[in-house]
């Protein structure tokens, strides 16, 4: 016979569904108006020409064309520098 009373199930066994983040269209690929280029959290990739940023930081195309990605150095408000990739449509 058991010495301790049976307890409930563990509460930390659930896992959330993946959000499918990442690059959806790479450098040189053709996109149409409104197509998602990158899904992200935060601004690792910045919007350039003909690209807009959605409310959840998703980058999407404003015109039909080819995706162009360019590494650039950005200066923050405190003077520090960071490297970011600017995504544009040509």
C-alpha cells in the first residue's frame, strides 16, 4: 500500500505551437504586392524601399519586384552601433 496520497498531474508538460518565423523570400526572388518576405520578432531585418513593417514586425512587399538584402551599420540613440540587414524591393 502506498505511503503517500496520489497527487495531480504535472502542470509544465504543455508546449506552445511554433510560430513559423524566418525568411520566406530570399535575395533575388520575385515577390508580388502584399507577399510576406520575413516573419520576425523585433527588428533584426529593417524595411527599405517598397517594404513595410506590420504590427508584429513582419516585413511585406508594397510593390511587385525582386527582393534585395543589404548589410548596413545603424547607430542607436545612445551612440552604439549595430549591424542590420535592410530589405527592399527593386
